[in-house]
C-alpha cells in the first residue's frame, strides 16, 4: 500500500454502518452507502482541499516509566498509544459544508418566492462545535481510509490570502455495533468489486 494524495473525502452520519467491515462486500456496501448519502443530501462531499494540507498522522506513542526510589531501576512502564488525526484545509467551500464541519446552520433567503430556500449565508458561534461524523477518504491511487466515528473540529484560518477552514478529524472507537467495529479500516478499491 502506498496511498498517495487525496482524491475524495465524504463526511457521513455514523449510522451508515450496518455491519463490521470484514469482507469486500461489507466494505463496498458502506462505501456505496456513503456515496449514495451524498447524492441524497444527507452526507457532505468535500470538493476542495487546499494544496499540501491533506494528512493522516499518528503521533508517536509514549512511555511512562516508574522508578524504584531505592535503586533507581524501572520497575513498571505504562504505554500510551499515539493519537490519530486526519487533517486538511478547505480552500473553497459552501455554507452547507461549513455548517457540517463547524456546526451552526445555513441562512436561507426566505420570503414567498420559489427561491425562498436558496442558501445565502452561514450562522454559527465561535469557537467551533464538536461534530461526530464517519469519514471516508479515498487516495488518488485507490485506497479507502474509513473512520466509522471521528470527532470533527474546524477553525477559520487565513491560507494564501483567503479565509479557509482548517478541518481535523480525530478517529475514536465507534459505539455503533459496539464491540465489533474498529477505529480505522483501509481497503484497496480495485479489490472491492
């Protein structure tokens, strides 16, 4: 697996999962459900990731050593696993996508006309609200990184003279299908058909 660059990101509701992803069929069903949810308007597809901001990173694990005061030797160690983070910056985004990653809501035109439901703005509070989503990330060479439950945080920041949204996803142990689902899944899309 090489998994180079990003091609597609989908943020869906965590309820999209109906089975653990242990076979090609269950993985394909979850991916197809996420894609269908974008078409149906219940999931968001990220349409612009600002250059060189996409990353999946796991921090180094750490070790707490406990020393015997009598002779200075280590008698116990407690490891702490590193934290996994998926991060990218939205260089261009809609008000609807901003609400999906930051919380808040869209503002519609209102009135009685046929365009009364047209989105004209965004309304929210700072700092950003914590959002829970499933993340589906497809790399350009065809690998899906799937996180069934991730806490999404987004903050406005200036990137190359524009107001961008810096988005971070923090994968967590899913509570759906408790005890069955894992925190992360990786699939070669070429082998899922």
